[in-house]
C-alpha cells in the first residue's frame, strides 16, 4: 500500500478515458449506481477505500492553494 503523494500519469489517465471497455459499458448502460462498489467487487472496494485515505494527488494540493 502506498502512503503520501501520488504522481500523476497523463498516459494512463488518457488511456482510461478512451478505452473500448469504458465505451461499451457507458453506451450500453451497464454501470452500477454510485456507491455500489462493495457489491460488485468487495476486495477492490476495500483496497481503493484505504488507498484513497492514505494518499493524495498533486491536483488536490493545487486546488487548495488556489482557492
């Protein structure tokens, strides 16, 4: 598990938004409602919950600085 600041990857963020899997899921409407991650994949849900509490993004720091 990572602690501290995450380093952003432009390549990965673009790849995630333009993937075929995402396009199919969004066009067919096969998404679970927000907050249902614990039902679809409980192990991934717990990992992401802990990861998001123990790390922070550089973008959140910039948002706090320029508020």
